[in-house]
C-alpha cells in the first residue's frame, strides 16, 4: 500500500496530514527517509518510522467526541507549551489525532480518532460534510447581510460556497445565528461575518452532519457509538 495510507491506517494522522509528514522528511522506511507520495510499503515486511518511532497498524480503532474549549490548541503538540486537545483526553496507549481543526478561540464539536480513513472522510473537500456553528454578534444581521452570507462572500479573491444560515434567537452579546458550511478555510466564519461588517464575538461548532454536540459541556468528551461511527462513514462521497 502507499506510504501515506499506511500511516493513516496505523492511526498516525489523516491521509492528508500524513502526506505533509512525508514531504517534511519525518518518515523512514527500513531506515531510509522517504519524501515520495507514491512510495509503496509492504505492511507485513517493511519497518516504518515517524520521527524515529516505529509505526504499526493496530486493529483497535478509537473515536472520541470532544467539546473543545476556547484557549486550547487543535494539535497533538505545541512548541509553545500551550494546552492541546490531547491534554483533555484520558486515553492511554492510543495515538489519537484531531479529524479537522477548530481555531484557538473557537469551541465546540471535534472528533479525535486513530482512524485515518474516517478523518479523511470528514476533511476531504469532495465529501462536502456540513459543519454547523453557533455565532454570536453584537449587531443584528440585515436581510441583505444574510443573503450575502448564504450565497457566498469574497475571501482572498475567491467566493465562499453557499452556506445554510438561520437566526437562533438572542445571545448575551445581542444576537445568535446558526451557519452551516462544508468548506474549511482558515478562520472562515469570522472572516465571512467581517465581510458584511459584523463581528463574530463567539463561535462554537455544534454539529458535523447530523452528529450533534448536544448538552456536552466545554472540556467534556465521550466515545462515539458504533452507530455514530457508521453514520460518519456514510458521509463519504462514492462518486
């Protein structure tokens, strides 16, 4: 199998992140650093290392839902010593990684797993998996603002895809809205609201597809049920 698929199946990272690790020269096969995406490995005969540590394909897959608090890094490690999402999960002997990202100052639903295939389903653009966010603003969106946000606004000379947008009542800051997007550009929702002259003062991801955070409190986590995992796998676009 291809090296990036091996790393994903071993739970080292999603396939896309595994490709980045390979290009960074962090992966060795039988003692030789590999930087080619097409490199083929024999899972039964070759020795694969990531950052000097052996990577083995294990049978046990783990799926965690976390309500990420603000002020926590969506990463496996942080060079500046800040708290990461892995610091919140009490799971031993499993190499978990986040399937997608949430900004430092955004809270909400995050999936952590060692299943590279599922992580790829949730993050690959072709699957168009909708992530829904709760947004608080101090100023009310006008009808024209909502139309622009739903139809797409310009970010870096490229329009955002159509979004699902609705009012969600009041908030401590003034107004609340729910917005669903299937893209994942950096700080996308905050920039979208900035584009219509409104500031997102609070942002929380509340669902991925039909999988909802529910009443889980910030910092809490739980394992996904087998039914929930099957649902997430069903989001893969087979075309």
